[in-house]
C-alpha cells in the first residue's frame, strides 16, 4: 500500500531521516541509516539486508485487514477491506506490497511503486495508504526513544503531519541478526491508521 510504510518508514526517512541518521553507525539506528542509504542509492539487495520486507509487509497487511470501514475514508476502494473475504487475499496483497517496495527503492518514485501493484489483486496500494500517514510534505523530527530488549529493539521515529498540524511517532521493531540489526515490523500501524482516519474525519467536518 503508498510508506505501509515500510512504506511509512521509507517516507519518514525520505523526508529527512537519512541526513539525521547518517552519522550513526552502530545499533538499531545504524541499521536504519544503512536502510535509508540503500534507498538513496536504489540498492534493493542492501535494503533487504536491513529490512525484512516480507515480515514488515505481512504484519502491515494483517493490520490493514483488521481496520474495516475506517479505510473507506482514507483510500478509494478501502471498503473492500471489510469482511472476511479480504483476508483470503492477504498472501497476494503481501506479495504485491513487496513489489511496491522494490519498485520504490529502485526508482525513488511513489507513483512507480503504486503502479507496480498488480491491479487484478485489489485496487488498493499499500504505499498509497502509507502516504496518508506520512505524506511527502512530512518532516523527520528526530528519534523519540530507543529501547532494547535482548535481541529485539524498538525505535520511535517522530514525524510531522503538516496536513493536520501535528506530529506522530512511528514505532519500528528490529531484531539482531549476528553483526547487524534488521527491521521486522511497524508495531503501531493500526493505531496510526485509526488516528489518521479520525483526523481526516475532523478535517472534512470542519
């Protein structure tokens, strides 16, 4: 779907995080530096070393398919996410999301990423949905927190939302992989989707 964020992470880093992180070389932040650098150089192989794209997308698809009718307010065709029928398409949607991420890393274009999703799967772009949460106008504000729990780490990335005159925190989970860390999940994507849907509803009412 346009930063499910990873798609969210891609947009956050693309909005300025890479330049903040580039001086950090160790720990979970170092992995995000390397992932962001790979996006800048369009290096998918290196990007996948630091981001488990399949894991991130699988979690995102699970979160999205649980959101129901609120997606209607965020994306055309979002109502298709309602009901159990959409759950049958999760494997295909996750595969399509992987294609979107790869296309974004290779081209740096959100339009190209959205176009990479097979239209016969479902007319919903994960990168498109992610851009509703972290827009191209958003700015990276800094690291809100970093927490390590054994071989897992959680990093909160604070990002502005100019459209709603507020900021959000995107929490990403990383797992230690030998000599480096790898991102495996956006842990609060459900909360972010609900929050943006509420903000959009208030904006429309006003």
